[in-house]
């Protein structure tokens, strides 16, 4: 696998970036339509792949150019990810509230509620806490008047939220909707800034010319790709997989009541493994790019026709680590909401239960990762 293969892969990803940017502008940069959301996701995907390839294969690329591009692409990807992360976090926490209350899912929100971004999807999601509040407020009077004789005695609906849970949902909605709105404004400002235009201009140049170091045309890509795999294996070996294999991780309670707002101390190495797994996956994509469109004349979507041979361990491990990241961030959001001054004890209790539930999801994701990783290792020749 020569450096020309990498050049074709980078040209293809740069073409995909420019295509997504054009679709985003056609969909309307200031709106949150389905087309705009999909274009933003495509922008993030291509930016991550270009940045990851610049990191893994930096030995064959112009060092000054690649070192200048990597943080800019990371800025683009990170900025565009914030709004979607806030929406997904709110939906995850509201679903958990209903699940913990004995209800399988949120009240019907309509087709518009399925969108991952703001706009109609965000409005539909924002209506869920209102339903939470209505059902929660209605449950309490029913319970109180059941013995007064003022009307037929009816038991509270199974799965209806208590007042504390309803107010917890409303508080999370206010906080995360505000964060999502700010993230949307930040993304719009970023996409219209001179900094982003400079990045887009460099990506446009990359679509036609990849700055390889002199004499790198015949360089072998397999050693740096193997180095990326070894970094992943070493990072996984440093994880407490035996602890993750336990149904109850007592060490996860350490610092659980600390006032420190920093991320949970056990989460950081797992997040690092997730990033290394992504770099390894992108390196495999670059190595197998010759299977389709290595000349860079067409974008390379993530499809079975162009993807490298499937690795069951990578797929299962990546999904588990994504769930780990989502649950970890959701638990932090619940804990942050519980620190809101002057909230009712019932609301704080509901948020504490929600935080504990998401930490349980963190442990479940670690256990799933441990199973998928060890199963493949033990079954390898």
C-alpha cells in the first residue's frame, strides 16, 4: 500500500467534505431541516477522517501543512457536533425517566420528532417535558383525592411520572435546550467565519493536490497503520477489563459525591480508547481505498462497496464505546442539573436516580466492550 493510496483516500474525503458543504448551503445554513442535519453529519464524518489520516500517516505528509490542518478540522468537527449531542442527550435522559417510571417510551411525538437536530425535531422533543409535567402534576391529585370521596377512586396510571420526575424532566429540558440553542448559534457563526472559509479553501486544494513529502510516492502505509493498531491494543490492555467484567464495579463509586465538576475519573481512559479505535478504523479505510475510486474522482461513502473487510470486533467494540460515551455525558448532565440551587428534594432525588441509572449504563457498555474484545482475541488464530 503506497502513499498514492493515501492521496486518493484524502482526495475522496475532501471531495465529500465539499459536497456536504454545498448541500448544507443549499438546505439553508440558518435552518435545521433534515437536509441541513444530514449535511452537517457528512461534514463531520469527512473532517474526522481527514484529520485522523493526517495524524496516522503524518510521516508521508508535509509536516507544516498537516500540523496546521489537524486542529482546524478538529475544531470544525467538534463545533458541528455540539448541537446534535445536546439533542441526543436530552432525548436519552427523557427516555430514561420514562423507562424508570415503568413506561416503555416517551409519549407520541409525531414524525417530526425523529430528527436528530433542532427545528421540527427539536420542537417535538421540547414538547415531551410538557407532557411529562402534565402527567406528573395529574398523578399527584389523583393519589391525594382517592380517599376523599369526592369522586370515583382511581389508581394513578402505571408509568405516569411523579411530580419530582416531571420537574426533573422539565429542568433537563430547559438546560439542554438552552445549551443546544447556544450550540446552534455557535455552529452558524463558525460556518460563516473567515476561519472556516480558510479551512474550506485548504480542503478544496486537498481535493486536487495532496501535499506529500518529497520521495513519499512509494512509501509503505502499512507500518504507520500497524502502529495505530498497536496503540489501540496497548490502550485496551491498560483498561481494567477484569473490573469491567464484574456485574458490580464498586470502584466506580469513588468520588461519586465529589463537588468536582470534572469528568468521572474512570471514564477518561475509555474515551481515549474510543478515539484510538476510530483512528485504527480510519487507517484500515485508507489502506483498502484501492477497492473503489482511488483516483479521488468520486466521494467514498461508508458503504459495503467501498468499506474495508468487516471486523466484527471493531464494529461491536465501537458501538459499545459510543454507548459508553453517551451514558457518561448523560450522567454528567443529570448531576449538573441536580446541582441547580433551590430545587425541590423530590426533583433532586429523581435526578440522582437518573444519574445512577446512566452510570449503570456506563458499566453495561464497558462489560459489552469487554465481551466483544476478548471474544475476538480468544478466537483469533
